[in-house]
């Protein structure tokens, strides 16, 4: 009996035991009708395959073919894996938008298509459009959507705002978050800014005046007035109603802030907790009373490190009476951190402020020239110190050739220590012991590096002087040894100064990044010059009495 027939009988027996007799009868009829000649042939073939033929020993030609087949290389698994993991290209939405706007389709179709794109992508495409295309785009988007687009432009919105009449510009800024509107108004000339402000509604003007009343280095200048408050003592139903009523004007609803009858800040409620709360739940059980906050008058740089430790969507900004004035969103914190890092980088480069690509020549000169003038006079100071060693140089002129090596390595080590120290000093909780530990650690790093470089320079400089300058081995390696010792001394002291100076600046409430350019460079140069020529005078002139 074939395997197919055996399987069919097993199925029939199972059906007979469990199925209705009528069902079994129908199955038999279907089975009789379903039998085809091909099935008989299939059974015959299956029976033949089940009968194993006698094995035959392979011929020599077959064995050789098997070896060749087995030796054929398989596809590289690594290459196949890399091909599978290759990241596909992302669509270029800016190019798509540019082509779409210029395609000449109807306004209704273009309006529908624009709804599929993010406001940031629309903001990026504005620079590729003509003024006429932009005006058409503004008309199709409407004032509210244009406001969201301009919010992504920030202080780059000024040239596009100039293409609009004053009334339209006022309507756009009025629909923006107050902090975004302030950023744009600050870039406009005073006359244009005043015209726009006069056409804005009273509430928007008050919010803008509040933010502009704080200095740029105060955290209140970074806040937005887009937030929702709930009265303490409300029921869950009343809190939901208050949230819905305010959401029409304020879309920052992920965190709700609780105030008492005197508008004092009492805590915050997560929107998710309010949504899932039962109607009989006491609202007090949902309030986080220890929610973080900042005061509007606090310094931005001092708040940044604290704010980065919280993963909240927004943090309230209070006045001295603990009344909530606004909030800092997570995006506001990111912008503040970016600006602080940019300012620190500018100071380390010897600039008074950060620059951008579109800055005029006069503004760039104003930021760079003050530090350059300071560096000029400090450089003259270093040169005057070098002049004190003229008699020494006259006796051993070859040492001048390696002065730049000592100065360069001391400057590099000092700059490395400075960068590490500024990063560590961002932690406001750093103790005096930890600061001294940092100084000691940087000195150890500088010492180990200097030992390696001193050994390398001892061999390389000694061979150089002996072969190319034709000096004796004693003279050559005496000079190279002095250079190696100078490297060790100057690099260790530069590491210490690169760490100590920013720490001292911080104690004096001066931005440590300001210690970077002029002061560190001058101190390191002075250290390197005095160390190098002092050792040359002591070791080579007085002790070894080497004279050319």
C-alpha cells in the first residue's frame, strides 16, 4: 500500500470517530470524484523513489567533478550582510517641495500637497524660491501655518518678513510663540519693529514686553508664555475643562501647572495622569509638588547644567514671589545649550562673540580686533623676555633652531588641559578637592606625555645635529638632552597652568572660557621660553661649557 493511501485511510478513521456520519458520506463522494489519473501516476513515481537503487561506485571523472564543485567559492557572508544592512537613501523633501511649488499645479491641489510636508522643510525651501513664489506660498498656507514656518527660521526670518506688508507681518508674529516672536523682532530695525508691535493685539504685546524686559543672560529672556495652569482644589472634571478651554490658545499641554488663588506655583500634573484619572480621584494625588523650576532672574549659564539633569518637556519660570511667568520647553533648553557652547568656542578662539556666515565685515572686525590687540602686546612681552637671553644665544646659536618646538608643544599641552578643564567645570557641584584632583591628573598626563616625547626628541635631534650639522656626538646629544628636559619641564607646567587658570577664573566669577586665547597662550610661551633658555644657560653653558 502506498503512503498516500495509508495517510488517506488514517484520515478516514479519524473522521469516522469524530465527525457526523453525513459529513463522512459527503467526503467519500468528494474523494471518489477527486481521483485523477495523475494521482495514480504520482503514486507510482513515489513508489519508485522509495525503492532505493543499488549504489554504484563513482567514476574518476565524476569524483573530479565533485571536487571542483565543492571547491567553488561561496558568496562572501560579510559582503552579503553589508548589502542587507545598507541604509536606504532618504527622500529629499526640500527638492520635492521646490519642484512641487514650481510645477504650475492649481492652488487647491498645491494646498493639499503642502499639508503632507513638515514646517521645517517648508522653511528650508524658502531660500530657493522667488519672491513671487514665496508670496503665493504664504497665501496658500495661511497666517497660522506661516507662523509655524517662520518659527523654524528664527532670526533668519527677517528678509522674508520684509517682503510682507506690516499688517501681515504683525499677524504672523502674533500667532507665534512669544519667545519666537521676540527672536525675530530683535533682528529688525527699531522703526520696523515698532510698527509691527503697534498692530499686534494687547496680549501678544504684553508677552513680548515681559520677555524683552530681561537681559540676554537671564533665563527669563528664553521663556515662552505658552503654558496651561489649573487651579488647586479643582476636581478632575474641572481640571479637564480648564485644560480644554486654554488649549485653544496654548498648545503646550503635555504638562499642566497648578497654582493657588494667589497664582503661586504649587506643582505640576502630567497630562497622561489627568486623562486616565477617575472622576472621583482627588486632584491632589496627581500633583507633583517637588517639580523643578527656575527663577526668571537666574543666569542662563548657571541654569543650563541644572536643567539638563531633568527630562521634562517644560520647566516653569517663576518671579521672586513664586508666581509662574512662563516656561522653558525642552527645545528652549537645547537652544540655550547650543548658544552657550558657541560662545565658549568663540572665546577659546579669541573672539568676543560668536560669528556666522552672513556677518558683515565691520561686525567681524569688532569681535576679533580687541583680542588681537591684546595678543599683540602680550606677544611683545614674550619677545622682550626672549631678548634677555641674547648673550646666551650669541654663544650657542644652534639652540634658537629648536625654540619653536618647545613653545609649540607647551602651547598644545596647555590647550588640551584647558579644554578638559572647561568641560569639567560645567558641573556646578564640583568640590575644591575634585578641582585639585583634576590639576594633579592633568600634570600626570602632561608628565607621561613629555617623557615619551623627550625620549623621542633626544634621539631624533641628536642624530639630526650630528649628521646634518656636523657636530660631535657629545655636543649633539648634550643639546638634544637639554631639549628633552626642557620639554618635560615646560609641558608639565603648561598642563598645570592650563588647568589652574580657568579654575581661578571661575572662583572670581569670570567665564573660564575667556582664559583660553590670550592668557593661556602668553603664560605657556613665557614658561617655555624661560624653561628652555634657563636650562641651556645652566646645563650647556655653565656645566658642560659648550660654545660654538
